[in-house]
C-alpha cells in the first residue's frame, strides 16, 4: 500500500485562489465560529534569536470548522518568521499548511502558506469593512507597505470598486515607493500617494489599515478623525487611548485577543481598562471615581450571524482588531483545495 498527498506551491495556490471568493469563504468560517461550530486548540509558539540578532518565531495553528450537517474541515498552519528576513530579500514570514482527511486523519494536502495567510488576513479586513466601515468612502490609508499591505490592496480592487485613492506610509520610503510602483502595474484603478508621515497618512482617509510589525504603539486617538474605520491588523500600532475612546471595537475572538498581552487591546483587557462583551466593571482613576470602562462590542462573526448590531463610524472611530484565527486559514485552504481538484492542479508527493 502506498500513500501520497497533493502539494501546491505558491503559484498553484494563487492560480486556484483566483477561482475562489476569499471573502465569502472567510465570512462562512466566521459565521460558524459565532455559532460555536469551530475548534481551535492552543497555538504552539516557539521563539528564538538567530545569529544576526533577529527575532525568530514558529507558530503552529490548528483549526477545525465543523458545521452541523455539513462537511468538516480540519487542518494546521505552520508559519515562521524572522525580523532579519527582509534585509536578505526574503519575506518576513512563510511556511506550509496541511488539510486532514476526515476518515483516516492523514494529511491530504500540503500548500505554501505565506501568500494565503496574507490573503486570509486581507479577506478578513474586506469583510469587516463591508459590515463595519463607513457607508460612503473612496480613499484609504495603509500604514506599513510590505507583503500584507500588497495582499490587502490586491483584494481591495475586487471588493470595493469605489476605492480610488491609496495613501501609503512606511518608515522605509523605498518600500512605500515600491508598493506605489506595484499598484501602478497591477491595480491601475488605485491612485497611490506617498504620505510624508504616519500622521499625515492616518488623517488622509476615513479608512485606515495598519499592516506593520511594530511592537510599540504610535497612533493616538487624536489622529483619528470622526467617522474613521481602523482595520488594526497589526499588534500595537494604536495607542491605548484610541481603544478607550472608540465608538465601537470588534474582534474575531474575544478570548484569543484577551489572552495575548503582546497586543495593545489584549493588555487593556487584561488590565481591566477595556471590558469584554457583557462585562461592565467600573474603576476609580484619573477619569474619576467609578468611571465606566469601555467595552468590546463583540465579534465580526456575531455581526455576520445577526447576533449583535453592527456599529459604523459616525461621531467617533470604529476599530476592527482581529487576532488571526486558524479556522480562516483552514477554510480558505479547503476552498483552494477544491479548486485544485477541479483544475487538476498540483504535484503528488509520495509519502511511502
């Protein structure tokens, strides 16, 4: 007896993804998550420092979507990163994902994970913007101009044809210039403008997407104009006061965000400065004795499932701050897998 699995390299993943509505697959998984039809074991996390002093980490993220009466999808994403990779001309993060057979539990598909991981993050942003963003807008700002920014802008054009202008900012001006050039070649409907500062970029549009790798916040509430939607994709771009003064805050999973103190919102939840949904503790501090604590409104999945109200930015700003769930990687990979089977795309690898 022999056993094999299907392998998809990045080119094959991208070709198959062209046949898939990534946002629809993302919304499908989020809706089932809101209904309790998903499972995500604790994330495996292994950090180290390389010989060049770069911070490295390996993440192993298992997930399952198990819709009642439907076909379950189970798999894992292994995504590794090193802060020194960009200086070597390599993407900061990369890895592989696996899908598991329902009956034998064997891996049936292995695929390059870096591109699809970025695409699933971008798809989450597009779905959140669809449900929580301003009703009318035609420009957005992107802070951080690397791989993740490119994935967002590539998907943006297919989901929001009204978007015309993109304000770009990166601490490395060359990276912003490279992204502007790429947009001219691949997304000519989007007109890039390179902002002279992060503050200028944030104030230039009512839709702001942060795709940096910083671990120290730099965007205060004062930079956010009324009516702004912030897709806080990164860990820590927003300063605490941006969350404390937000008109509404949505996440993908409250517990996952709360359990990660490395992100600004996680630390605020841990310290009781922002409350989880349904929990309204009060505190005495500089704001006054017994001042109310702002509260996370809920999850994007709950909005999609109709369980909670969607608040769009009006007099203040609305924040979307996802943790990044393995179930989304698994759901998108299964959609890509089915496209690969229809196309007859991929390479068979013999295990034994």
